[in-house]
């Protein structure tokens, strides 16, 4: 199951390195091409609240295979598109397929491993999540240079077919539970998410004023927050099965894990965009060369994740995750200071290794702590909410970094900002713009660094796991 999970998470970040190539090939602007990622993340995040419950009702294996099929065919569709509008539509279907798959991977682990050994199993799940989000830009760079941007989607087809066969043969059929579905909750959450993300991402384009003379950007974001509040009120009032069972949040560790993982996804999704634009626009590195700068991050995360996994069941989650958030935030601050026209490559590699070290202490401990006390009948709902929270962070990270990049460019390099954003391409950036462009990207990187610091504060609320959940 982690084969499919790895694939859908790679697709959350693989587009970042291909952004300039897609923009040029499909003759569009930077702010529009960001929607290739945001549309995927939105379509991924919103249905997660119900697809986890769907797995409980129909069986996680069946729902996983359905999602994998949709995701694989949508990947082929993405590769064959010739317009950015059609690519965004195809990415919506791809995101929906991913939303069907993700909760089932976590639910199967929760339902097949006892609490005392679940941490090691979740370590594999968490390591997969951490490494996949970091491998995306590396793999994307190689594919864009060697074969073209279309191959970041073509590559999913054979992997999806292999994953389907393996899941069909090896994933067990698990007991199902009868559930109802809160369709009003789905609608409210979808509307709230879209209004907030659209407002944040498009705000700079309209100078945080009025969109097409109809509605102001702040009012749009405010409306999204109001609808979100109505959604939470409705969840507290619904008597049958709510979309978000608020009782799950009575467990402090579950609540803290959800808040913390949203900051992780926010930062990991956001950090690669300004870095990749700087590497290709200022330093003139190819997508492959730019992606290879992330190799130390992926390698260190992959090496350290099993080590961290061995401690997940016996060491307080506050201690492990504090190391992770602290190291990751420090790494991004150092990255911000390193984005200059003449910074040494070895400095960038050391910074990436530090960020990878921090990430290894986040994914597995947070996932294991979130699911440790989940009742089996709520495994699907609990994992669905956790993954929805994680994806909400990713969606907001994508929108926030787009707004931050536009804002910093407007300040330091006005000719590269605005609706067209044509000035941000490697082929059109003149040497005299290298310094201000670097400054803009370095300031944008501080946004995900701040999100990691918020996560560091949040995990101080963790309680120690019960003694029965820790091994000697």
C-alpha cells in the first residue's frame, strides 16, 4: 500500500521543479501554473473527510484499488494535455483518486497492528510520507530534463499498474462497519477551503483589492472563515455520524498531532517553490541539477526514519518532534541566508541535510501518536481527519507561498511580479535582476520556516504515551 501512497505524495511536490517548463510549454503565467499544484491539493484534501469513512463502510482494500485506478488514468490524462486549463482539470481527478487511497493506507496499519507495535509500522508509513515529498523535486528534475515535463505524469502509469496488482493480491479484506455520510458537511468544508485558498493565492494578483469589481479579497477570505466556522458548528450539532467526529479530539495527543502535521505539510509543500525558482532563474541550473540539490534532504530523511521509528513507541513524542521542528526551522532560516547569486553549493547541501534530519523526526512520531488510542471502529474516520488536516496544511502552504513570492517580487523586482509573472523565468531574468530576485526568494522561504516554529510550539502540548503503549 505504501507504493501507491508514495506515488501520490510525490505528485504533491514533483510539479514544483517542472513549474518553469510547464509554464513555458503551455504558454501561461506563474500564478496560473501554481494552480496545477493547488487544484491537485484541494481535490485531494476536501474528500478525505469522507473517503476514510467510505473505507470503513466498503472495505479499505476496495476503496484503495478504486482510487488507484482513478489516479493512474488521471496521470495519463495529465501527460496528454496540451492546455494549462485541461491540465488543471486532470489534476483535480488525480487528486480525487489520491483522496480515496490515502486514508486506507493509514487505516489498514491501525487495524492490523496492535498499539504496542504500531509505532514501528507507522514509522514506515511516516518515512514514506517524508521521503516522498522530498523525492518529488529530485525525480521531477531528472524527468523534465531527460524526457520532458509530461513524464512526471507518464511515470505514474506503470507504477500504478504494479501497485494495483500487489494490493489486489496482498492487502487483506478487513471487517466493514456501517456508516452514514454527512453531505452537508462535505459541501461546507469544500466551500470554505476553496474561498480561503483562492483568496490567499490570488490576493496579490488583485493587489488585495476587488476581484473583477465583484468582491474584495479580504471579504472572500473572511467568508471562507465564516463558512468554516459554520462547518464546525454543524459538526458539533449533528446527532448521527458527523464528518469530523469532534470526540476524537478529546484525546490531546490526537489533537496536537493534527495541528502539528498541518504545519509540517504547509512547510514542506511551500519550501520547494521559491528554492526551485531561484536555482533555475538565478543560478541557471537545469531542473535535474536543481532537483539534485535536494538529494541530501531525501537521503538523510530515509536513513534516519527507521532509527526514529525504533524510538517512536518508547520515547515521549514531545522530545522527538521538538528535535524535528527545531532542526527543520533552523535549516530553512539558513537556506534563506544562502539564497544569494554566488552562494557555495556545499552550503546548500549541508542546509538540505539539516532539513532532512529534522523531517525524519516528524512524520512517523506524529502519525503513530495520532493513531495510538484510536478505537478500531473509528480507524477510517480518524485517519481520514488526520490526512485531511495534513492536506489542508499543504493546500494553505501552496497558496501562501504563491502569495509570498508575488509580494516579495512586487517589492524587490516589480517587473517580475504581477499578473503575468513572465519576468520570473530563467530565460528572461537579466543578470542585473539576480540580486533582487534572490532577496525576494530568500524572504519567501521564511514563511515555511515560521510555520515550523509554530509546530515547535504546538508539540509542547503533547502528553507522554501511556505506559502500556511503550516497550521496555
